[in-house]
C-alpha cells in the first residue's frame, strides 16, 4: 500500500526492490528470531521494541537468536513494513509474492500470518552494513492534519455538472472507516451527475470513481481491473503512499494536478530505487 516505505525497507538491506516483505496493518505483531540476522522496519510508528527496548525504524537493526521483536498498535499511520536480507522466501505466482487475502490468492498462502508460523528469508547470513534513512527523507507516518491529492481529470470529467466539478475541488473530504486495500472511500458532498450510459473500463492505481452512493473512492493496490461507475480521473500515484497511511476521519482535499511535476517525480523515484512499476 505504501510503496515508498516498502522500497526503503528493501533498499536499507541491499535487497532487490521487489523482494517480498511483511506489511503490518495497525501493528500488533510479535516475532521471535531463530537465527542471527538484520532487519529493517519502516512506515507507521508502531513503538517497536526488541527484547523490551525501543528499537529505531528507518534503519538496519541486528537481531540475535531468541530475541523478540514486538510492534505495538500503531500510534500514527496505518501500515508498517518489515524487510529481511534477500526478502522473504515464499510462494510466487506470475513472478509475484503478493498475497490478496480477500481472494485467497498466493503469496503466503493467500491469508494473514498464523500464530507460531515460521518465516524464512533468502539470505539470513548476509553481512549488511549499518544504514539509515536521512531524517529529512523520512515521511511522516500519518497525516491527521490532512492530505492534498493532485487529481488528473479524465475523459469523463466533462460529463459531470459544473456544480459537481466545483464541489470536487472545493469540498473537504474525509477518509471513511470502510476503506481498505481495494479503495479509500471518501465522505463529503454527493456528486449526483456524470455519464448515464457506461461500459466497464480499465482501472489503474489512483483511479477516482463515483459509486452508487454519489461519493468518490480512490482505488488502491488491491483494486479490480475494470469498473463501470463514472470516473473523475486519477490521483498522483506517489501521493497514494501518504493516503495509504491515512486513518479514518483524515481530511482530504483534491487539487488540480500538474502532469509535468508528476512525471518528473516518478522518474526520480524510479531512478533512485532502480525500479519501474508497470
């Protein structure tokens, strides 16, 4: 969900950018190490401790056999990322270790972790130097004060009424508690206009669709591949990382996007992390 935090966790350990890692929603994870190794923790602030002592995030941390890592329930943000040398050794499908628990798809058997389950990673003996993310590059783990979402308006935008187009940018929306990995639902004024005759069309991460309740949702990483409701356009893909950390009730505002700014930011990210998202 938060690709920036995930990419940083792998980069700290010298992993391939796509190495499998754990995504921990709202904390509440306890792990006991069976071998000496190094790990990296990024994302939401879960007040992590190693054998009861506070341990830093956004840096490499060495763990000895028998030590216990605990992530409390997150104080800020929604999702933490835990990476290990070489990445987790787990099932893959279509060259991906991602798991969609909703649909029972592969990756850790298509389900959350179970109590007493053993995890293994590809390079437990790898020598990893001490690394940390410079403080000025560490993103805030949450955005209680609000988020700004640059919106790239789409081909159906002109079919919404002038009043509704004005409401999109004028209103303060809030993240709904029904949000999940599929989509972030937003509460605010009803948008009752839009195209009346629709065929299903492709969706991408960040597509903003107005569903039957006349309110927008922003599709996230577990989105479907097509959708048949009116679409306002799409949100800047990089800003989805911050949206993934937003708790229910977080204020959200849309602003018109500048495509040149988005393209340059995406190019910088791909070059820095040596990755290209399809």
